[in-house]
């Protein structure tokens, strides 16, 4: 018999298992995918971590503090429900962690970070509202694999010593509950499948299994791979009608199955309507999983037009307010929008989310970063590949040709060239006006006040229609599913609660399936870097309590 069963071998599961084994607990990890998928979604990430007042920030001249970060978090979370009591406690505890021992602890197990801190999710309205006041997005050397690697190494060391057992291709279908207490798990043994990480795998059943333990920890992720489930929870009152077409930012095994298993057994779920999806999604021309989408991580200079050809107003600029922009786009009655930019902008400002789209950072080698980003002409190779092969891209030497290409992609919603031209010309006229009334031009200038943005993320302001800056580029943007911000209701230790708020004894949860802690420690909005950070923090809390 095991002391602890961890269901899910993603980042939060690895952290929880390691912490429990460190305490002398005998741990079993079960996962429905093969060993090649150990690390889960975190492997595919850019590896960004939200940390506060770090050496990396100070070296870049960024003045951050616990108080400033807390104000940003609470202004973004906008907690307003009675059930937000536990999520808020977890948020407060994470802020303490991110401003305290997080970086030295992670550094001690081998993590390192790219020296230029990213400024993600900038908000753009009021100081007391949503957004990061300062850059806090610390990209881990090695990206997602670099985040997973230290914990995988620790878990494998425990496994070699007999303290952790790992069983793959085990699909948990039910919790064993006796006398109201969770005593174990049961499910199907799936046939071996050597498909590459992220690819769809067989669900052929070759047997059954049952394991018992004092505690069961669920760390199986969110619902972003099941678009029907996403639509079921979609908050139409806040965001508008759910899109009929979305691209998937996560593999298809991210399907919420264990959330349903736990709920059927008696666990409480809160904040299911809170979710985090991106508006800058591209259909992947070289997909790994079904309907594979990639997010553009944009700098602030691309002009953003809705499906009807209207330029997006403040604060709906690239990189400022994800959910506000999503609502704004859906208000048109359509599901797509457009970036219009130049070659100079794409070369400096376009990055693609994901470890596989950033081979230089994933390599963890300065030589690769310098070679790809400083010495090569053009945009980074993965971006140029999307520009050449992606179905969402139009490249042209004239605006007439560009708009014709846009309308070829979306003939059902054509944009008017005269309207597009007028808006671009009016914006261009503000570039040489030091007193500009254009909110986006002001935002670009503000971004370039930060040394990191000026160096690698924000192009020098220039006229879009000046041929010297071309060719012109248009990019159709799709809604891309990504994260669940709600989930299983837990206390700060990861103890799962029943719908009435009482403890569901024997059952714990961490990571995205628990809204990254508490049942939704983000509230309504995320500040980025808080997904991996939340997996690490909540996994650690559970591992130290079971």
C-alpha cells in the first residue's frame, strides 16, 4: 500500500510527489499518458515565472515590491464571491512566496533565468485595475523543459531509491470512497503507445487497476483541450457568445476528466466560469496535437483591427488586456481579428509561445540566443516559417494587395480598404508628433522607456505605410483555448472541499485542476507567469501536507 497517490505526472504532480517523498512518504504517480509525456503541459510552455523584486529585475532597473505586486494582483483578480475566501488566501500566500523564497529555492535546485524580464499583461486602464505595473515575467533558461527538468530529476532520484513508483498508461475512472473518505483510485490500463509527446494516444483498454493510499492528490490539469466543455462553462454574460471555432493551445488529453470524476464522487467545484483564453492564436502549420494553435506574444506596435475593420481602442492593444480584448472582439459577432504590421515590427516584436517555437531559449545557450536573435536577419526562424506557411498570414507590397489577401482568407467578413487606409494614415501621421493623441503611439513610447523592451521587444516607431519598412503583413488572429482559472475547491494546504465547504477527507488537488490553488487564485484575470508558478506553489503545499 502507498501513503500517497498522485494522479497526473505534470509539473504540479512532480512537485507534490517530490515534496511528499522528501518527508518519507511512499508515493505512487499514475498518468494516462506514456512516460514520454512526463511533465505534462508545462513542457510546452515558454517557461515564464511571476516573481517579485528579483536580481534580474533590479539589474534591469525595475523597482518592484510585495506591496506593488499585491495591488496589481488584487486589482486584476477582482475577487467578488463568497467562495473566493480560499482563493484569496492562496493568492496572498503565493505573493509571499514569489517575493520571498521562490527564487532562491528554485535557484538551489538548478533553475536559471533569461536576464531580460518580460513585461506581460500590461493592463492599460487604471492603476487600481488589471495589469502588471512593472515587468515580472521571468523566462527560465530552457523554457518549459527547463522548468520541468529539476523536478523530474528529483522524482527520478526518489524512484531509484524506491520512494516513488511511476505507472503510466493508467486512466483513473473513479475514486474509492469508503465512509465518506477517499481511500484510493481505480481505472483502466491502456495499451502501450509510443506516440511522440503531445500527440494523440490510443484509449484501447487492456486491463483494470486499483490502488489504495492514505491520500489521493489530483494534478491532472484543466479543460482547454475539450472545447465542448469550455463552451459549457463559457461566461456569456461577461465575455459574449462562445466562439464556434477555436484553436487548441493544449493537447487533447487536457480534457477535464478527473475534475468530473472528483465532482461525481462529491468534490466541490467553484469558479468554473473563470477561464483564460488568448486572442492572438494561429493555426499551427506543423501541428503536434489536434487543432494545434500557437499564440503570438506580441510587442505593442502592431495595429489591431476587429473583424469589421475597426481599429481596436485603448486598452485593447497587443499585450495589454487579454480578456478585455476577447470580449471586445466577440462584440462584433465574429470570432477573429487582424494584426496589420510591417517587416520591421515582426522582426523585433513577434515571439511565439511554446518551448518548441523558441529553440534558442530552450537550448539554454547564450550562443544560440545571440546567433538567432542578434546576428540573423529577419524575424526568428519559427516566426518566418509561420509567415511563409501559415494559413493566417498575408504578405504584400501594397495595401491594396494586403487587403485583397485578407478578404480572401475571410470572404464572409470582408474589410473595406478605404476604412483601413484612413485609420493607418491617421496613425502614421502621429508618429512624428511628439504630443501624439494616439493612445497606442503613447504606449509604444512608454514601452521603449524600459530598457528590455527597447533592446528586444519594441520596434522603433515608424510609419506602417512607408515602403522602406515593408513588406506589409496582415495576420488573422483566432481565439486560442488555454487555461482554467477555476476548478476543485481547496483550502490553502490543497485539501479538497465538498460543496458545503467541509473537508473531503483523503482527497487533495494542486495545479490547474484546482484553479492553481484554492479553486481559482487568479480571480478573473491572470498576470502571466502565474500558471507555472501556481503549479509549483500549490504542488509544494500539497506535498508538504499529505
